[in-house]
C-alpha cells in the first residue's frame, strides 16, 4: 500500500460492482461468522494457487484446483462475485477481535492475509474488479495488525451504507450475535496448529484436518444461532 489509509475509491467501486453482479446470480443474503471466516482464509494460505471459494448456506467452502473443480463450482452455482460476501465478516472480525489484545490473533490475521493473497493469484486473470476487491480486504487486515487507521472514503459512512453490522434478513445486530463463540483457548489451539503446519510441511494435511474438524463443530453451533435468530422474524 502506498498510504497508511485505505482511502481507495477504486477498490470500493470494484467491490460495489461485485455486489451488483452477485445480486443477479447468487443467494441474496449470507451470514458468515467472523472468526470462522478468518480461519478459513488462514487455511487457504496452505492451499495451492488455483484454489477458489464458494459461499453457500452461511459458510465459506474451499474448492481446490482439481480436474472437477469447474463441475463442483457449477453444481454450487458458484461465481467469482461471491468474494464480496467476505467484506462484512472481515469488518466484524476487526471490530470483535483486536490483534493488539492477543498475539495469537495477530498471527491468525497474518495467515488470513496470505490466504487472501493466494486467492488473488487464483482469480487474477478473471477480473480486475475482483483483484481490487481482494486488495481491499488485504489492506483492511494489514492496517489492523499494524494498528493503523482504516479509512475507505469514510469508514463510518461506508459501514452505515452497507449495514455491515446488521443481518439483511433480520436486521439483528450481528456484532452482538457472534460474541463469545470462540474462547481464547480455542483460538490458541487453532493458531498453534497453523504454526505447526507452517513449520512441518510433511504433516500439513493432518494439522489442517484438525483445524477443519474444529470448524465443523463450531459451525453446528453457529448454524443453530442463525436459525434461531431468523425464526424470530
């Protein structure tokens, strides 16, 4: 980044283009739990270039570059514009999980940044708007771990404009909804396994599989919270 401030109207415009395209082609609303999303991006940092994501049923799925990746993405109805779903959980993560308060969180943010950079390489030839949007996400996380001010034109106006803290379906405050889902001990375990993955290349699959098992257990709780919330409306 050439500036400490994310005063980047080009990136914001690219994000808005993806939103408009996605509204025509994907589910209208997805609620993604912030730290689970960040951990998923951290896992992606250990995948190969060509890995992509799809967002469905309030979950980010990792799609590795296999011969049938295209078929799988078609069956999910996936498209590159789904990347825009990452903005809200990333902003919530910055708000709820301050890396200055926990060194494990700083490490997790760094792995997530690497995951976003890998996604940028994977999608690089498909859309300049997508590339700019991923740059926006990377910049948000980089500013957070450096304790630098985040400014996208006006952070407050942008947050208000896109209802970042509210579910589009229920208008429930999701910052409150997702508090206390993860304990400090659980975050430490995940970060330890990510570090082990980085330092023990021969056992990456085993460690990542362990993290994914933790996510599966968490997602059951998260889905129940979302379901109970939506049933109120």
